[in-house]
């Protein structure tokens, strides 16, 4: 089977295709990049790696002036935020977001979550799966960006308000953990997908844009717009880019082992 990159895969579905730090991608995961609904693992890889081609550059602002963020996501640690040692942003993995949504009392899982005491913003991929026993369940991804400092959660849904209920649950749970009221705002101007499978790609692309082009371009005193109005999301290009990053990491691993 050949994917968009022209690379032929001869692995069984459950065999590892790429192990990148603590993310393990299978052939099935990689196959979804052709034209299917992205798996948790693909989104976790994106958070682990990120799109390093669009590394932000400081224009007239020293790194210390950038609004501070805590980078528990390896997306930030591995490839993106080495020049932001004082940053305080959290990117939660899909599995952590799901656990937060399904837990009756969020305080019972506080010890397994990042320390939010100095966090300014939290990114969460939201899944509409309600069955805790169903792996890779659900049918739609959306993005929740919580500004802890402002007490506002911005919800980006590429299918109108499909995951608004799930976003409201996660927002309430985070409010309990943070000990403050968080207001949920659905971003009505969010770019909309044109099919039923691109939601995960929209989450990845919008996550990177909001992080690199908005939050990390601002100084601590700047008021940052969280609107995605007019932003063009190239889903096909996004799938190709994620696949290219996976293939590059795989080839590097093969060279190290040879």
C-alpha cells in the first residue's frame, strides 16, 4: 500500500511504524493520514513534534518578554520551545483530555495531570466519545484553548457546534481543578471543514497557528485575538505535512540503527 508520500508500507496494522519518544504509531494510525479520521496517536505525535517549519521568530522582543507558558507537551519540549525556557503553556494529550471529561471528580486525577499552578494557557483536543471502554472511539475532534489568566475557554469546532457539550464538560472540570470559574466561548467564526473526516487535521493546524502565530508572538502586555476568522485551513496540505514529518523521523531512526 502506498500513501501520499509514495512510501510503501508492508507492516501489519498492529505493528509499530514509528516510535517517537513516548508516542507509538502503528500502520493503522499512519493510514488515516490518507483520507480518514485522525487517531489519538496521530494528534499526540503532532503535539510531540509540532510543525517545526513554522518556528516563530522574535521581532523586537526578547524571549523573556513573551507571555509565559509551561510546556508539558513534548510538542513544545522536543522541537519548538527550546528558546522559551520561561514559557508556561500546557498541551494536553487526547488521552488526558478524555480522562478529564470522563472523570466524575477531577480532583481524583490531579496527581496525574500537569501542575497548572503557573500555567497561562491550556490546549486540549476534544473528542465526542462517551464510551470509556472503546479505544479510538468517537466521530469528531475539536480544539479547546483555555486562557487561565483570563478565565476564558475558546472552543474551535469545524462542524459548527457539534462538540459544544463535551467542551462545556471539560471546561467545568478544569475550573474545578484550577479553583476558578472558566467561561466557555464558542468561536462561531472558526473555519469549517468540507467533509466528515478532516476535523483532526483542523485541530492540529489551528493548534499550531494559535500557539506559534498568536501566543508566542505576543509580549506579556499584548492583548491577543483568539479569533480564527479568515484563516484558511489546508487539510490536504496538513495531512501531507504530518505524513512527511513521520517519514522523516522514521528514516532518521533507520539510519541510527544501521
